[in-house]
């Protein structure tokens, strides 16, 4: 996990553009007093991004992993009552910290694909929708499958070309394969639980409106809708 966190931290500057987009899509102004649910918050990068820009916001960082939440715990010292931790397993019916809701927005970053269970993800969309205020936003930045086998191959080709252009030495890649580690490029290869179209359909079935993909690059996307 340490290696994963290190890699994510290194990627945080580029992830910040997506986090900013999520904030720009919130249905409230910067000075609003709001409560935001961060699903699979991990070490808290999305919550931290929001709390730095919304001085009256409270973020509830939900995650199933105690070590991950421990990494986020230092944010309690920084933000006090504006940052709360909630440990629960997304496969449990009662995972949602409803005592802090209803929420003005819910966000999730790089989490739900880990469940590897699209049926459960569809249910979670419904559970989030039920706990949003009218007009509240759900914004999910996650990994998705390519829509066709041909595009999957093409995306693999793009990833390989980028890797080459960025100068990843062949021996480093061979080493990663030998040790069963995934390079950043293969880490986005999948298969993931669903395509973008399937996610958008699931959001519609969960009762969201104004559903869209707000940003996409190969197998990464930011999508969501409003309650
Ligand atoms: C890839 S990390 C993303 C963390 C953070 N949102 C980010 O963008 O850096 C995925 C997170 O999902 C959490 N997670 C995975 N499966 C879960 C489950 N079944 N219940 C609760 N959390 C889970 C993991 O503990 C981990 O913190």
C-alpha cells in the first residue's frame, strides 16, 4: 500500500485537475455550509482538496481500510470538526454514514472499480442517490472499460507508446513484471467492472438526472449526475 500511496501522491498534481472539475460541478458556492461524502476516501486527497477550497464544508471520509484511514487521520488535526472519518465496508448494507446526511454532494475517486462487482456498484449508486439532498451532486472519478475490444487494444497501444516516450527503461518494466507489480500504464488496463455507458445507465436507473461524463481520457473518466 505504501508504494500505491507514493505513486498516487506523485500523480496528485494531475489528479488535481480532475478534483477541481468535480468541485466546479458542485451545485453550491464556495462559501456554502455543506456536507460532502467522500466514498473510498483512502488517505483523503479529495476531501483535503475540497476542504481547502470550501471553508464551510465538512467532509465525511468513508473507507473500509483502517491503515488507509490512519493515513487520513492527520487531516483531523488540520481541519478539526470539518473532517470526519467513517470506517465501513462498501459490501455491507449499512456502509453509508447516514447520521451525517443528507449530503450536498458525494464524491469518489479511484475506489468503486476495486469492488469488481458491478451489481454492487449499481446498488451503491442507488444508496448514494437516496442520501443526497434534492439537487445534490454525485461525481465519480474512476477507471472504466474500453467500449470495444478494438479500442481496448488501441488503448493498450497508446499506453505502450506513452511509456516508451516517457523513457521507461525496458529493464524496469521487465522487473515489474517479474515481481508481479503493475506499472502505471498497465494499472489502467482492466478489465474493470463496466464501460462508461454501463455506468451512465446505472446512474439513470438509480434515479439521477443530468447525468454525463464530464471528463474522459482512455480508461479514466469523471462521471456522475444530480439528485
Ligand atoms: C485506490 S484507493 C483511492 C483512495 C482515494 N479516493 C484516492 O483517490 O486517492 C481505493 C480505496 O477504496 C477503498 N476500498 C476498496 N474496497 C473497499 C470496500 N469494499 N469498502 C470500503 N472501502 C474500500 C480502499 O481501502 C482504498 O482506500
